[in-house]
């Protein structure tokens, strides 16, 4: 039975680099997947693109590609990533330029999938917004972006081009891993059982180090060794959708039945109906079997027909955030921090015109993370005051950090370690769009190295019969 090996190179935009490099060097992979996109990161990418149309992709994209491309190209491993974020075309051009610099004797082909941007479609159809229950037209002030979660059907043509790297925008997390399975094994897009099985594998791999002990670890109840050198996982996947999960020998962390079970339920509201663009996956019949150290077999997932809609993330310009922090230590630290908050809040309201309801103060070290639900020790050696606010103008956002910094000389005794920051807010909301309104497209960009031959044919139309 044919098998392929897929490695997980990242679980989010800011993930570590060295575990991915080790997989690229020594993993004997067919595919190395970088899952780097979420609602927050695509919104941040859209903000960057609004300010500079040549940006909008993952800021760490260049660093990652420079580190892994020499190894993946040498080993024939295809890199797949949604690091294109809000601007996959610019990301593809960047990757091609990097390849021409670091691999001058090899022409590298980058396939780019677009079409997740659906601003026109949602504006025309006026769908209901999940968070408000009202139509988009009732609250569309500041709408600047709309990105649909694409899936296997939209991504498959990119895999038919024989590219060294495939870069996308908002491709759903498990679809990043499921698409190479469908491509390699020739699964039909109405083979719901195998699509459900493959989606399970993709879901397990999509958060990288979470499967090998990261986020799982607790020093008392769930100890994990070697977390400073945590190894990222890979999966050997068979044509029937079963998979054996593993990690490289000598790397830190652990891959066990317990780590698999935790990751399986991560972000899954209903294990019997996990909705994706490709299938309604059912994880309730899964079998998880330990084969040896850091080797776990998973099987038993299945699925039902996909829905007729795609989830869409909407981005709205929504003002600015400003914040400032300062630490007070020693006797009466809490009282001095409270005095500092009274000074800052008074000045922000009275002098800078900030709405008091827009401000929030956290006394870090006094149970702030529990929002008053935990008792506060009477004698605190130090307290860090954090003041933040969401305001309509950049000037007011700047004022929050400015007033906090001014506490150095104009506030209570003993303040130190002041920090400040501000940023524009792109509020995120969600809706649904009929899938037939999405217009995907695939293109290629090549580096300037020596030419190579790539197939020109696309995959056959494998959509379910009723959707052709």
C-alpha cells in the first residue's frame, strides 16, 4: 500500500524555526507543511497590506524559506504553506527571489493559490454576521477585507503543477495536509470516509509541537523532557487514511497516546461533526494505538458530505489600541500601583478626552488573569500595572503609553520598567458564503535558476457528481 510522509513545520505564525529545519534535513519527507494563519494573523496581514501593497504575507516567511529551501529542494520535498496570508501573490514573488539567491543553479517553481479574497461577493450577497445576528449591510462601516476558508477542491490544481513550493492565503488548516493526500492517492472529493480520515491526520499535525508535548506539558502532572529542543511531528499516511505519527530520534518532547488525545480535541466543538471546507468529519470512532516510543497509529475517523457554504473571516477597521506598563516593587506595591492608575486615568479622560469606558487596568501579580475570581495575597512584593484602551484615534492611543511613561518622574515612588505601544485594530467577525461564489485561481512564479520541466496538466474534475 502506498504511503506518503508529511511533516509539520509550524503551528502558528510565530512558531520556532529549528524543528522545521531538522525535519527538512533528516525527515525524509514528501511534504513539509507550514500552517501559519489564523483569524488574528490574516487580519494583521491585511493591515500591513493596506499600508504597503507589497506586504501582507507572514513576516517570518523569508526567514523560514531561506532556512529550509536548500534542504527541501535537495530532497525533493514539496513545501506547502498558507503564509501568503493577505497577499499570497507577493509571497510567491518573495519565495522565487529568495530561491534565485540561495539556489542560483536550480530553477525553483512556486505555485500560488488565490481566490480566498471575497470582499465583493460578501458585499453583494449581504450575509448574516455570526457575532451580531444582523446582515452585513447593517454594520459594514470600515469593512476592508473578507477571506474565505478554501479547501482541497480549490487547492488541488496547484499540486498538479509539480511545484517546489505551494503558497496560499486562507486555506483551512487541515486542508493544507489533506490536499497532498488527495493528490497523491487520487481520492475522490465525495469519498467522505477517506476525507474524514485524512482531515483527522491534518488536524493532529496542524499545531506542530502541540502534538509532541508542547502546550500539553505540566511539570507536575504531565512532565515532558527536552522542551527546549522540541521535535515537530510527521505522519506516514496510507491510502486508506490511517497514519503512524512520529518525530525524529534525538529531538525533545514526546509523542504518546495522551498527547494525541489532547490535540485531537483541540478547537473541536463537536467531535462527531467537525466542519471543514472538505467534509463534516467524525472523530468519535477513532482508535489510537501505541506502536513504540514516539510512534502512535491513528485510524477510525470518517466523514459525511460537506456543507454548501464556506466560512469567511471579515476584517473591519475599528480604531486603535494603546497601552503602557510599569512595575512597582517593595512595601505597598499594590497601593502605589493603584495610585498610578488613578493618576493616569484622570489625565487620559480630562486632558486627552479618552472615554473612561474605553480604558482597562490590570494589576498583574494580584490575580489579574482570574478577573477577581481568585483571592489576592495581602503582602505582594511587586505589582505590574498595565493600562490599555481601545480608542478612535491614533493620537489617543499614543497618549495612553505616553502618560504611563510619564509616571517615571510624575507618579508614585519606585516605578520602573515602563513600556508602551500602540496599533491599529482590525476587528474580526465571521459569516458564511455559498461555496460556488468563490473564484479560485492558480499561477506559477519561477526563480531565475536553471530551467526544469513541470507538468502543465491539472488534476481531473473530481468534485462530487452533483457539483460539476
